[in-house]
C-alpha cells in the first residue's frame, strides 16, 4: 500500500506546475482533523511523545490532518515542484507548554510567503506575504487572530524536541 501511495503522490506532483497547484489541492481537498488536534493536545498534557506529522503521501491519500501535516505536505510538494521555492517549516510556539502553529514558508521573487492551510477555521487559510522574515509574519499575522494573543518564538525548521520528524 505504501508504494501505491507514493506512486499516486508522485503522479499528482508531475501534474503540478507551481505553488498554486498545491494551494488549490489544500483549499479544495484538505480537511482539518479536529480529533487529531484533540489527541495531540491530550498527548502533550500527559507528557507523551507528540504525534508525528503524516507523510505527504498519506496526507494526499487521507485528505486530512492538522497544521503540521499541511505544512509538511506543502514544504515537500513545493520543493519537488520547484527547488527555488526553498520551502521550509516555520514553527511558531504560541504557549508556554509548547503548543504551536506550523506553516510552510517559501520564497517567490526573493520574498517570503506563507502557505497556511492548517487552521481549523477556513477563513484564516491562504497564502500570505510578502514578508521580510518569519518574525514579521508572526508579528503581523499570528497576533491578529483571536486564537493567538502572544507567542514565545518563531523559527524556521522544527525545534529540538520535534526532531523525530523524518521530513
């Protein structure tokens, strides 16, 4: 089954021309999985290992996930379509217990853009930018949403405690 999922993902990627194809798939197919979010929060509260991000192939197959599933899918897909996007995970730690929001940053014409399709409320999903850096994104965008009032840090890539992710 894994090989079939990889083949389907590869065939889908071959049809993609640019970042707008990834955006379109996320907008039209990806469904936010609130149960996965609740499970993730419960595991953090109990001190258990965090839920691992789904592979891009699994996201394409299941058409659902939470923010880091959408971000991993975006990063991997964008870099396969065009390595010049230099897509990367942007991790925003929004609470002291290390709850987070994860998006995908990518470059277009030398400017940073954010692909964020991992929010439970679709009115916040989209592509945002241009930004000078990830902190400017966090300051201008994250803090304007009712669910986030403050953040501890914002960085490119996974923090140390998330390095078990194979992506």
